[in-house]
């Protein structure tokens, strides 16, 4: 691994390499930007490069003892802080004052092996207020030869005094092309069209794209497309059957509705004459095309609206079963 392996983040990496080249390292950096887009990897590569025994061209060798220890997270001068949950059922974890005090005891010494001690604080927005104030003291009077790297998706949750002490380095969302490329490199056996689909639904977030891989898309899509094809007031039996089936799978209804909305969107734009390249479900192009031929644009639009409405209703915790039934009635009316 080296900086070269981080895709789609040319700008932030240039900033980091530039600060190494000009020997203008900041005491504290804030790597920010939404989603899993390479911030943590970049922090690790930055730490490696700064302490590498054979650096080359502002990049690390990846092979020396220092690089190896940092990769395995056993380097005595590299410290990782991340949120922990108080119980298994807690919704989010926090970084607490004890974690910070523990860290502060360790960083008073000079580096043991490396040129710099590096503190990587992952999900820095999860510093609770007490911990943030304690941490601020270290930022204000940084120990010698110490670099802090804070990683955050949501900088608005950080206290302003922390923000003002860090050099911000912004990371970008990844393009679907790039995500597809990364997924394909990770799963060379997978169908590129299907990976493309997962990539376009991930909103620029690599982790989300990886999670998408585990969902049963095929089944959601088949259910959605069959329903759109068949539903009408004459076939109310199908409506009831559909509602009954999804009652058993209510936890999956939001994902199924997502698929429904993507399919309806695809059908509408095929109807408008757009080509295969413009749709999400590239691999279903032929069957979508034949459905689109049978449907009117107006009715597709109405179904799309009903689906989006149901998604919103579910987010505001309305009953999933009732939400689905009311959507199905609207589908019948639209058909
Ligand atoms: Zn090295």
C-alpha cells in the first residue's frame, strides 16, 4: 500500500505530500468529508510516509520495519483513538475523557523509534464534550514531535476551538466509476454490471457500496418489477399476496422500496428515450424496456411518487404494513 493506492483523492493527497516535501508539517490535521472514501487509509499512509526509513518521492516504501509496524498497528509511536460503545446495544460509541487522559500520559515522551509520534483520532466527531475539552489542551500545547490526525465525516459536530487548531484536508465523495473499479478489483469474479449498480446506489461511499453487495438485490428487484408489470384493480389478489409476503419481511421493506423507486425511475427514463447508459439497472435493460413499452409515462410517474411517499412515511415511523398497502392502492389507481 502507498498513497498511490488511494483512488479519487488526488487533491488531499497532494496537500499532504506537499507538506512533507516542504517540511511544513502541521501539528494537527483534520481529514474530513462524508462517507468511507479513504480518509483512514490516507491517515495511515501519511503516518507511514513521515516515519518511513526509505521514503521515495513523498511516499512510503511499505516494506521497511517502520512501515510494517504501522500497517499492523503495533508501532510504539503511532496511537489510535476511536469511539467505543458502553454496551453492545448502544446506538453510537463515544471517545471519552479517560481515553484522552490515557493518551496524554503516553505522548509526553519523545518518539521511541520514529521521527514523529502520530495520533490518529478516528470519528473525531464522537469526542464527547469533556473529552473534546481535554483533547484541546494537547492541541493547544502539542508535545514535541507529535502530529495529530483527526478524521471526521461530520465536522459540524466538532467544537469550533478544535476545528480552529487543525489544518483541514477535505476528502471527496467517490464517483460511481471509481467505486465500480474498486469493487471490481476486490471481487474480480463478480458481474461488472451488477457492481456498477451497487456503485451507483452508494452515494459516493465505498463502505455503503460494499454493504450493498450483501443485500439481496436480485430478489427485491424481481419482486418490484413483477408487481409493476401485473398490478391493477382487476388483479387485487396480487396486491394482497404482495402485501402478505412483505408483512413477513417488514425489516426489508425500505430496501425493497429503494429498488422499486430505482426501477420506476429507469422505466420512466427509458420511456423518455434514454439509453442503457443512463439507467441504474443496466443488467435488466431488456426486460425493463418491454415493461416500459406497456406502461404510460403518467402512470409510471404516479407509481414513483407513491413509492417516494411511502419511503418518507416509513422514515417517520409509520406502520410498514399500512404504508405498503396504501402504496399498492395508489399503484392500482395509476395502472
Ligand atoms: Zn517504509
